[in-house]
């Protein structure tokens, strides 16, 4: 028996974040998100390196250049990371942030 699930999969679109007048695409493939979720963990003891790693996983070089040009504060940078995780997972951004802060 073969079950064709092709119609249930989305090969076309990656989520995007809009920040002011700039749109950035988020890497949403499963292997990337598994790595991101490992770094996010349960939110305990997240280090700047974890956030940096997630940034490099979530955004390709072209998208990172757009974000780097914005000169975001560290708090805003964290918000972008949590927004990207929220966009990919479908979990409300406040819940992602709360998990990070718990």
C-alpha cells in the first residue's frame, strides 16, 4: 500500500518576517528546526552562543545581511529570533518567549 501525502506538504513557501519595510525569509526545513529547538530547549541557561547559533540556522547569509544592516539592539535581536521560531512552529510568539524566560 502506498499513501500519497504530497498534497499535505508545503514545498513552496518558507515563513517570512516583516520588520518595518524589510521582509526576511526564515529557514523552515525540519532538520534546521530540530537544531533550533535543541538550542532553545526548555529555555534554561540559554547563552548568547545559543542565540547566535539559532540566528545562523534560521536565516541564510542574504537574510542575515538584511538583519545586520538594521543594527538591532540585543533585545530586539532576541525578539527577531523568537519571532522566527514562532513563524515556523506556529506557536504564539509570547509562548515562545515565555518558554525562553522560564
